[in-house]
């Protein structure tokens, strides 16, 4: 590794790619190399990402192994199913960070059921706050960046499973901003449709992030965790607010719940358990790599309820990717990552 | 009853009062009488409700038994705890429709726990789609209008309990627009705070609508139903999107679930079970008295999942109130109530 | 004409078509006939317009002279340049209401410059509040519905020109919701791009509505009016807020300005000059056929300033179309048109 | 001055104060000292600004000369009329940066007319991009931070006046997000009122920023400039989109206009003249200190039209303040100021 890490971003015209570049522009010791795209190749980045002023005149090149070659780190912000082939051609010495789903799931059957096609294998999972994750990320050359929903939901419930507070039957409803769907030209993503409206999708266990939740939480729980997951689209560009609940085990009370979350997160640089009585807002995390959360016990319903806020593009995608890259490169984990949100 | 029903609205400067007047303005055979307010008494309605053009020059008078006297119907859109005393002074022949919470709960202990103070007793509950409700509303002189969340959540789950599809342990997460909080001058309701942000509140069983959900669903289920309820504030003025889930009883499948909902709602004028595969949006219900919903079975998690959209101010408040008034007065139930939303 | 007017809507899957149907559903004595579309032909209307519940199961047919034949009234909500040919085949006895631009401009040169192709000729212009418009609309079989911006801007400034208050050199900046752009799948109309953002377009006299403003205002002024027009896209689904200013003629003061607007609009059913000191909001007009406006004099800058709010889809498109249809059919002008907005 | 500049922020619980702290947290060589407030004194900053995670546990103290004493730099984000007295007690060696209006206007008569009370005198004006501003700011101990609207409007038109392109009779319509109004508990700023709505205010030359525009532009023009200014509130938390037009002088064409703006801004670190044909969006500037603008000539109306986007809280308030502080302290002007926005 040189003193300055040279980085390529494949998929630089999209939302995930743009957020990566926003963060990398303030990351010390990083040099931004090739920016690649599909149909936008040949155009300037400024056309697609006018907020990335210092890179406005950079010309997008086509996404090929050749344009991506010669970089220390390659971020792949590509549609699902495109990463494995390109990664194979980049060689084992390049750090490949896959923001797509290709290498998240351990189980080939799960992959085939939810995404179709051949399973590309599992890479170290880029959610450092999960037990054992930092060890797996240190020095790795391959990182699977988590999905945005599993990031919020796993951070919301992992401490409860780690401390044995809840039964393995969780219900997660996550309200998301529209950028999670990418820059896709679909009617239901038009501003006219989205503003003033809330709507659910992928209901009834149909969303592809469902097995990823289950994989993460089952690993922490040490038993199979059943996940009922419903994503809700809300009229905001960014942010995920996750509400996660599960039946309490006998004898668990508010104090025990709070203690478990304090223990889990007191030393985490990017997770804030809010003071008792304060509840997170997605606005407070905007543009930051933070997860803000709160936990409580519903004594009547005998359920644990956790609410967690993240920025889906930062902690939920590009920020999580950079955080994991830092670990893989041996840099301080927080390098280049904001802990301050942009509000109001 | 005269040919034209004379109506007073107490709390005409607020959101619920404004929505009532919007609906009453197109209700045939209704005459809008006194409009009352608290601190806004003496000002013109147009200052507070510029969208109610035909009533712009009406002057608000103080909310007293005297100003409300002499009307056939009095709607009370007042803060909780103010309805009982006024209703007592209006006499038994006046139809009093209480949009507040005072007369919703049957149990005095529940009332004291959730609202404090003396229990004012229970009135016929204005959700005509619930079993037996129409009978109780016909000819009544007192109506307790449901809370906006229990309207959506009860309609979402009542058919499942009626058909014996689910266990009595439900989880409800409801995303709401800001008008549900009324025209309250609180920092977290400022546009700058709300836009671009989702946030939960009243988490962990702390929201006052929790016992109302439980009361409604338990009555249908014929057993005590436990409710875990979390409201989420989203950046939209109107609308509630309810996601309700519960464990399936053995042997229940998608077809059985769909059949139960078709049976429950096929004849309902204001409830639409959407075609299979379509999911509701709050935008489609805006300004209408409709509930649009969809039901599915999560076979992996063995849960029923229902998503229901309403306009919190229309079906969730003022529309539900007018619908119940129609029943009480012996008018056709749908009189004056839009079944067409305003979209996009 | 039969007692019930039979109506076809071409372009029923779009925003203008949807709004037309919303209004026609409450229009007494109207029967909704063929609903046509282009690529959506063969699908149910409910897929595209879930808010139009009573028409959810209607199947869209292709837009052809045959499917449109046999109706008393045909509304054409089609892309620019498609109306003339279809209208020619519908015969002279059918009332054809063109919501496109094809028949708005008198001058063939203007048409060619701004839209290209052959000029289809001018039809009676459907803005009844303009001087002489009602006479031209009465009994007509052809109506050109105004553009949404010229509706707001012409109503804002016509009284000032009629009363000789201002110089013929106007500046108009109009903030619009996104539905004005239709259901177009363009990146800049995505919710993620629109929310939290304001942006201008068609700047510097490039917007096609510019000659329409000039035509309307010049006719009232009796001299050529120069128009500097800038549209601004704002994060809301509906609404146009027009700010229009022009230099005052000598001696004109606030009282004269107000008097001119009172005179012009006191008898208009759909235009409200607000009480002095109150300023319009687009929210107050949502879903109604109203124009709410206010006028003032900037004594320092010696300019008249008028601010006008409309709903771009109602008064600005479909409501204006129905209002003009009423006049053409000899019905009361206000039939089926809401004067009450949906707020908040 | 020590190596590390010690900074106090008066008004730390508000939007301007919060944005200042957001920027100062990433400003190298700055130490954040006292954070003061009025009614919120005694509470933790995290209650009011949950996005400022590193300062969450800081306790707000009362705003007094004593709590502000002992700092190298004091930012005053206070209501208008409160700065002069406090500044007087801070001593001449402290750098006082006034984010209020107290020291912006040169003319005592203007001050009295627009704000009332005694004129506190004029301080060097913190808009470095204006001619001569940097010289006046270098080494100063007193800075008057411009109003948010005059920031956008002055940057939009100064080059045109400097190059003699336009007549001194300008029309400015500026669309603003709600945070410009501060965290004020006023009904029209509630989310329910703001979302889905555009509205003008301070119309007809009534907004207090009008004389500030005139002062800035007259200084550049070398003659009295008349300003017609209309602010429009739009449903977004942040951002100002300024549309500014003025009559062209004879012979001025697009090329001349573009050349003047290129000359003015090519070397400016925080102003971007976009490529021809691209128009600014407020979203692209969110959270950055950038001004993005575009200029064109309306050949028909013979007017120059400039559109400029800023973040009202960053370049329009706190970012402009830090930029000017940097100049006053002799630091590189861009220190601690983002040139990359947060989008989408």
C-alpha cells in the first residue's frame, strides 16, 4: 500500500456512488481515481452529481476491469449480480468493496431464492459493530457492504440477542427515504407520487433484505431468528427509521435492556444510545455515519421495542463501506467519516 | 329533526374542526350553525381556515353551552377532558358527536391510567365497520369518534380476528402525517424539524391509543388482545399508513386470509381491499373517507401482515364522525362523504 | 344534448386525466364514457389512479377516433401536437376540450417558434375570467384549455391592465409543484431529487408558456406586453404560486390597485381577493377550482406586486376545463367544481 | 491570538447557532468554548441539536457578557437588537461576529425604518465576494454577517452591475426553506402548514432585507439601485433559490453576460457558475458554503436573468460567518468550510 490509497468507484453516477465520493473527498490520504458508469460513460460527473463540486469536471468512463485496474481499492456500486465477475478480474491484492448484495449471504440457497442465479460466495460483512466483525474485516481484500435495512435493524437488535433479552421472533418495520431505491426511473418514485404519501412494499416477507436480517441476528442469537420485515416508503430523500420489537424473555425489565445497550454501544464511535426519554429522528443523522437509537420495554405487551435512525446512504451504504475499508486498510476506523449530522 | 339539520362545531379553528366543515359544506340537507373556538373567538374563520372559502367571513364565537345551544347536532373537537361537561348541558335530544377521547374507553381504570381524571363514561363508538357498531349508532344521541390510529388499526385487523386467523398478540406500527398532532405550537412539529425526518414517539406502549386498539380488537376476538403499538411521525401533512402483524393460527394461508377480508369488506362503501399485489398509499385516500388495505401471509415468519391507508383527518376523524352522524340521524351512511381521493 | 352528457377522456392515466375524472365523478348529470390511454391501454384505471375508487375497474382503451366517437364531450389530455388530428375526426357537433397547447396561440409564427410543426389554429380560450371569454365560450364546440402558468399569471395581472395601472413590462416568477410536469419518467422529477430542493427551469424566456402570457395580457392591455417569465420547481405535488410585478403608472396607489381587483373579482365565483394583509398559500387552494390572490403596491420600487395561488391540476388544468365545458354546454358555470380546498 | 482560537456561540440552541457549531466542529485549530442560550440555559445541547453528537453533553449557559468573556471569537446568533450592547461589553480585542441584522446597514434612517430603535452603527460586511470586502474584513474585530436573502441576491447581481450590464431596477424573487425563519413557534411554520404549500410574505417591499439588497447593489453599481423583493416560503428545511432579473443595457448579449460572471467568479472558492445550460438546485448546495448560479439573457424581454442557489444556513448564515472570521483572523479563507453538498 502506498501512503496515499488510490480508489476507483464503479457506479459513480448513482446515489451510492455519489455518497461514496462525498465521503472520500474529505478522507485524508485517499486519492480518487477512475470514476465509472454504464450509460453515463463519457459525460462529466457534474451533470449527475452537481453537489460534488471538486469533481465536477471528471469524465465518467465505462465500467470494465481495465478502467478499474491499477487502483488499491475498488468500490463496486453496481446492480446486484454484477460484482463477482468484475471482482474476479481485479486480482486478489486489490481491496474490493461490494456495495451490492452479491456477497452478503452465506447460504447459496438463500441467494438463489432471493436474488436468483449463482451464488458468488460470502465475503467479510461490513458491519463492524456486530460481534467478531472487526476481526474479519482487518486486512481483508474483500468486503460485502450490508444492505441499508439490515444495517439499521441489526444494530437495533443485536445487543438484545447478545444479552439474551428476547425471543427469536422479531418484527421490524422500517421507514425509508426514497434514495434507497436508487436513481431508478419508476413511476412510484416520482416526486409527485412520493410527496405527501406513505406506502409499504415488499410486504409479507418478500423483501430481499429479509434473509440478511435473519442471518445477522441468528448469528448473534446463536439460534434461528424469525424476522417479519416490512419496509415503508416515506416522503424524504434520505434516512431509515427502524422500529424493531420482539417478545421479552422472562424477568427482563427496562433497566436490564438499557444496560445491555449501554454495554454494547458505549465504546462505539458511530452508535449513540440516546438519553432515556429521547427518541431518534432520521434528520439528526443526515449525512453522518451515526446510528442513533433508543430502547424501551413495553410492560403490557411484554415486548422489547427499539427504534434506530440512520442515514441510509451514509451508515446504511457508503459510510459503512468506508468504515469497513478503513478497518481493512489498517487505518483508524473513523477516518473521513462524519459524526455530525446536517440538521435541520 | 327538521328537514335541514342544524349543526354547530366546537373547535372550528383547528384541523379536526376544519375538516368537519370541509365535509359538511358538501353535505346536502345540513346547515352550518355556530362555529366556536377558544382563544380565536372573535376572529373570522377565514384567518384560520383559508381553504373554507364559503365560510371565510363567519366569526368564531366562544365555546359555551349557550353558543352551542339550539342546534340539532353538536360536534365537539376539543382537547381531551372538555367534552363531558359541555355535553351534559346540551340536553339529551341534541346529537353530540365527540371527536375527543373522553367517551371512547369502557373501562374507568383505563381512562384514569391513560388520560387521568374522572371517567366520563362510554358512548357508542363511531366506527361503523366494526361488528355491531351500526346497530349501536342508529338513533343514538351520543357518539364517541375513534382515535385516528385505532381507526386504521382496527379496520386492518378486525376481519382477521373475526375469522379466527390470528393469535391475540399484535404488533402495529403506524406512520402518520403531522396534522394528527393538531395545530400545536411545539418545536418538533415545526416544518424545519419535520421535513426530511421520520421519528417515533409514544414508544413502548406509551401512546394513549393503545388501550383503544386493545378494546376494539378484544371485542372482535372475544378474548384479550395484546397490542404493541408504535406511531411514527413522517413528513406529510395527512395520512396514516398502518402496518399490522400477528402470528397466524395453524393452517391459515393466503387464500383464507384474503377470503376473510373480502367477506368483511366487499359490501363496505368506504373500505377497499385492493387487488392482489397492489399495496395502499396514503396519497390515494387523501381527502376521502376511504380505507384502502391489503393483506398477505408471511409464510416464513408465520405471520399475517395487513397494511391499511387512511386520511387521518377524514376517515380517521371528521369523515368517521360524519359517517356516524349519518347513521345516528337515519340518513344514508355515505351522505356527504367523498369516496374519491385527491391525488397526486 | 341529452339530459346526461356523455364524456370521454383521452389520456386518462395521466395527472390531468385523473384530475378531470375526479371532478367529473361529482359533476351531476355527467356520465363517464370511454377512458383512453396510449401504452396503458388494456389495463385497469385503478392501477394508475388508485384514488378514483368508483372507476377502479374501468379498462383503458386505446386513444383512437373510434373509441372517442359517440360522446357528447371529449377531453383531450394528450401530448402537445396530438389534438388537432383527432379533433378533426370527431366531427363538429362534439364538444372537444383540448387540455394540450395545440389551440391556445393565435399566431402561427408563435406556434412554430415555441412548439414546432404546423399551427392547428386557435380555439376559444378557456379562461372565463378574462374579458370577453365567457361570450366566446358559450355554445362553442371547441375549447383550448389554458396552460397552468398562464392561468395563474393572467388572473394575477389582467385587472391591473384592464384598469391601466401598470406599464406593459411584467416580471413573473411562478413556483410550481411537480405534477405540472406530468407523470414523466425524468431523473430530475424523482422524489429523491425534488424533495428538499428548489430549482428554476426554462429560464430567460425559454418556457413555452411565455407567448401565452403575452397573448393574454396584451389583449387586456390593448398593447404589446413584454413578459419575463421564470418557473421554479418546488417540493410539493400540486400548486402554483405566482408572483407578478410590473412598474406602476404615475399616480397609482394601493387604494387604486385594490379597487381594481375588487371590481374585477368581486362577482367571480372562483377568484378570491384576500382581505388586506393576508397572503395566499397554495395549500388553501388544493383540490379546489379557486384562485386566491392579493395585490399591493411597492411604493419604494414603484411596482405593483400581485401574488396568486392556484392548484395547477384543478383551476390550472382540469377544473378550468370543466368550468369552460359548463359554459359551452349552457350549464351553470360552477357545476361540479369545488370552491373548498383540502387543507392542511 | 493563541494557536487555537477559543470560540463562544451565543444562541447555540437555534438554527444559526447549530449550523455554526456544525462547521466549527470540523474547523482545525478552533476550540469551542461557551455555548449560551436564553430560555434553554441549563439544558444540554443534545436536547436541542441532537445532530451535534460530539457536543451533546455540553450544558448551555445564559447569554451574558460574563459567560461570553475570555474567548477570542464570539458569534452572536441573537434576535435583532441584542448585539450592540453585548458587543460593547466584550472589549475591542475580541472578534465579534454578529449574525443578526444590527450592524449591516450604513444608514441610520434605514435602520430605524426597517428595524426600529437606535442604529448600532455599521460593521465590516461579511460577504467576501463583494468588491473590497476582503480588505475590510482582514484583521477586523467586528463583522456584520449578511442576511440570507441579500447573500444570494447580491452574489446573483453584483457581477452584472460591476460590468455595467443592467439598469438599476431589479426584481428579485427568492424561494426559501423554512429554517430561515428560525425555530419560531408560529402557526404558519408548522409542518402541517408548510408541507405541500408555497406562500409569499413580506411582499411589496415590506421585507427587512430590502434595504440590504439595495445597499449592496448600489455600492457595486455606483448609483442607487431600486429593488423589488419578494420572498416565497417553500416546503423544504433549507435552501434559497434566488431569481433576479433586471433590464439589460443596450448591446448586452449572452456572451457579454457570461463573460462578466466568469470574470467575477472564476477564482472564487465558493461560487460556481454552472456550465451553460445547467441550472442550479438548492439541493446541490445543501450543507456546503457554495453558491451555484447561472446567468442568461432573455432577448425578447431584454432582461438579464440570474438564478442562484445557496444553503441559507451555511453560505447564507453560518458558513458566511466562518468565512469572514477566517479572513479576520488571517486564516486561509476556506478553512473548515465544505465545498461539497449533501445530496440527494
